[in-house]
């Protein structure tokens, strides 16, 4: 069974802390994505990566950074967490290639609360 | 911004067909229509995609109008486990990130 796993389902952090959200996929996918999901706003793309050490900004990159040192792992970093970063964070992966059937596989999500 | 319009919510009786509409009047010739769903407390899950022909798989059928400006996702025999938010997405290639709109919240009622 293909899998995208995220390091925590629930996380509570304090304002100003540095937060790492980890995502690992076992499908040898080149593409990896980070989204956040908030009530009334839906899923919004933060960052994505098409290859190791490569990153692209999504729609809402401010306040976040990412790291892709290995193909299977994509980390989202909140350098100094703020209360408006309280959200559900979802990681996804997909194969590289322009084929239309290239679906994205999502992890279960990490619900982050910043106090 | 999402390029699709969906009703915010729908109800369906268990065992009946659920027909979820989507308008995508600005779709371009090389863009595909994708459907994903998100069950509560889980990540989104791929359902089906199509370009202009109708498509069917083990989960659902996708009917795309001839002018491609709208489509309908059909769950032929809805069950309680089909209760979820359903997202209709248009994109030109599988290599681009998904852009999610608000989706349709489908409630299957016993």
C-alpha cells in the first residue's frame, strides 16, 4: 500500500518556537507538496518540490521554509511560530511527469496549534 | 484562484445515486477535470479524472458535457462512508500542484 506519512497527527507549540513538520513517502515520487487547510479557506499550497534540494513557492509561502535533502522526505519549517499558523497541514506526493493521471497522494495531516 | 464552481452542500439517501455538479466555464482545451474527496480528519483522496470523454472506475463515473464547461461526478450507490467534501479541480497536466476550491459537502443519509 502506497503511503505518505507525517511525523505527528497533533502538535502544540508556543509562539516564537521553531517548528519542524516532517513528511515521508515510500513511493519514490519526485514531487512533494505542503498545503494548509483552514475552515472557510480550503486547502492552500505553501511550497512544493520537484526534486531533491529544489523548492518552489506556492500561494502562501510567507512565514514558512522547506527542506528536501532526500527524495523521500520533505520538511516544512516554521522559523518562529505564530498563532495565525494554527492550522491543519497536509503533505502530498506525486510522480514527476506530465501525464494527466498523475494523482497526488496525501498524508493524514498534522493539526498544529500555536499558543 | 480555483477555476470551478460547486454547490456548497448536498444530501443523498443511502443506496441512491449521488450526482455532484461542477461548473468550469473557463476551462481550456488542454485542461483535465479531476475529482478528489476528503473524508473528515483524513487527507484528500483521488477519485477520477477526464478530458472530454466520460470516464468510469471502481469508485465513480465522470460525465463531461460536450462543450466541457461543466461536469458531474456520479457515485452510483452512495453509502454512509461516502460522506465527505468533494473537490472538482481543473489542471492542464498532472505535474502541476492541485488548486482546491471550497468543494461540495456531501452528506449521505440513512
